[in-house]
């Protein structure tokens, strides 16, 4: 009906913006090093016999994946972006969720390998 269309005509725009915000943050994080102790180029990987021990602790310098764990921001009014990073078996699962107006939530996730 006309009323439904009128109320929901901005839904696709809200969903696309939420998806773009999630993808942008995920891309930003994936471009960083696996760990603060990972050398440029990733070899030798931290936690290996020839590498240094991994430091899976977030810090304020935002130079590796762990540093984004627990971060949250509001890139636009009504949009909240949250990041979690979990580590298991030399993989880090990065999850970015965007809560948008009208109750929409978009979640994207990717693994970052230790190499």
C-alpha cells in the first residue's frame, strides 16, 4: 500500500549505508598486521619457533588487529559501529556490527591468519 511504501522508502538507503560502514571498518582492520609483534611482511610469524611471542593484547596505537577489539564509534547520526576480535588457533575472527536506524543490524566477519 501507499502508506507502507511511504514509511519504508528509505530502508534500502539505510541498509546500504550500514553495509558500507561495516565493510569500510573491516577493510581498515584487515589491512593491518596480525599482531604487534608480527614483523613487516609477516615472516617469521609471531608465535612460531623462529618468531617472537604473539602479543594478543589491545593497545591504543591501533597498529594491529587486536587494537580494535571492543571499539565502538558513531560515524553518522543513528549509526553505531562495534568491533570484536577473538583469537583461536592462530586465527583472529574480526566481527564488525553496525546498528542502523529503524532497528537494522548488519554484521560482517572475516578471519586474519598469522603468517
